[in-house]
C-alpha cells in the first residue's frame, strides 16, 4: 500500500506561481513513475505531468513551458512547480503513483484556484 499526501495548493492571482508537493510513503517497489493530474469542476481528470524513476518527464501540452515536475528521492517527494498560472489552471490537483499499467494510487488532492 502507498500513501500520497499533497500540499501547497491555494489561491493565487493570474500570472503567479505555486509549488505543489507530494510525499509518498509505503511500499513503492512496483511503482515506476509519479504524476500530477488535475480535475476542474464539470470536467474529467486529466494528466498534467509525469516523471519516471529514471527522471524522464512528460507534460500536457496545456502546461508545457509553465510547469516543471521534479522529485527528491531522498525525501520520497515529488514537486510540481507552476508558473504563469492562468484561471483555466483552477482545479483540484492530485498526486499519483504509477505502474506500467496505469495509476495505482491517488492522493487526496489539493485545491488550486487562480483568480483573474
């Protein structure tokens, strides 16, 4: 079992920045990547970014150039640095632990609200 705890969400003005953190605990032996997803009201949950155990990253087109995913393996922590935030980035952001077959575990989510 893996537990994921997100933090760092909040209210920010358009153009501002936030850094989300996700601390992972538990048996990670089958996990090969970590990711961030988001879900806006009335919309489906969507991928924001992923990072593999080897450090390879992948980003949604909507956030490329504005968002950076990183990890500190010594702290079992994954980060999502978000810059130049837009109102359309408003959503609940979820941390995820991934296996090759897909998302294995979800965090509880953290709210990000970007005001115009």
